[in-house]
């Protein structure tokens, strides 16, 4: 409890506050301060975690939307690739293929490399296993087991995620 004490010094009257030094009251006040400080720190941490989760959710939602839209463009890329394989000298088809591929690359969608690459189950889906003589190898070199020698359908990635694995033919 506080008490007021009147003190006279050199003709002036001053009022001073004297605090009773009751240890149990001081301990309870210190405990209350510690409790309120702990609550404050926990609420600040919870707020920061909520902000972080909201940012991650927004990023995930955006990424999923882009992936969904990109997957709708994959049949178009397949059709253009098929047209290009039938008419490889058609400048219009070549131009459309390059434009679409560069546009997709600008938003982070890239074609998975396949021919003459080792089979990687994360990126490639082997549909056929064939015995390829070295002279028929598209790489112009001797083949080794599980080397990709043909592509049946292109695969695409968005950043570090596979939109669609490449369907490939591998050597024995």
C-alpha cells in the first residue's frame, strides 16, 4: 500500500510517496507482469504465424491456379508438336510452336528434356523398352541401359513441380 508522507526541507513542504515494501505484494505484481508479458509474446507470435500461413496459402493458391491453366494448354502444345512432326518445314507451324513455347517459358513452364537423357522416374514415364542398334540411336552414340531414345508425349514442368511426366521409349 502507498502512504503519503509530508517532508519539510529548507522551508518548503514536499509530499513524498512511500511504498510499503511488502514482499508478497511485490512478488504477486512481478508474477502478474511476467504473465502479461508472456501473453503478449504468445499473441505476437501467433499473429506472425497467422500472417506467414496466409502468405503461404495465397502463394499456394496462385501456384495451383497457374498449374491448372497450364495443364489446359498442354493439349494445344501436343497438337502443335504433332502438326510439326507431320510438316516440319511449315514456317507457320514452327513460328506458332516457338511462340507458344517461349510464352510458357516466361511464366515458368518448360519442356522436360528427354532424348539421350537417362531415365528419371520423377520426370519420365517409360512406356516401351527397345533394343536399339548404335547406328540407329538418335544420340549418334552407343546406347546404355535406360537411356531415352524416343519421346511419345512431351512432359512439362512448372518451376520445380512436374505438370505432366514425359512418356518415353528407353533402351535395354
